[in-house]
């Protein structure tokens, strides 16, 4: 998946976050390991009250976690 695709997953998971369940609907439909990792990242942000990251902030976070995300299927773009 590309960072553009992952940002869409992040935004959807963040928007779907339900504090009573501490999860979101996107967690149910995440199909790949990298999608699940991004959903967990979004849920963690939402649960902690971190404002939804901008595309630039998201890109920086992905760059910081590149070593962990590349083996899960991250592609450039």
C-alpha cells in the first residue's frame, strides 16, 4: 500500500473511533497487516485525544516508522 492509501485508512479509522469500545469500524475491515497497524495508530491517537494528524504529520510518522512498516507492505508514493 502507498502512504496515500494508508492516510485514507488512518482518517477513516480515526473518524470511526468509538470511545466506549476503544476501537472503530475500520478495525473490522482492515485486511492486511499494514492496514491493521495504521488502524491501531489511528485508534491510539483518537483514544489519547490527539487531534487527527494532517497529511504532513502522518507522512512524518510513517517515515519515522519506516523500518517497521516496510516489511508489512509499505510502498513509495
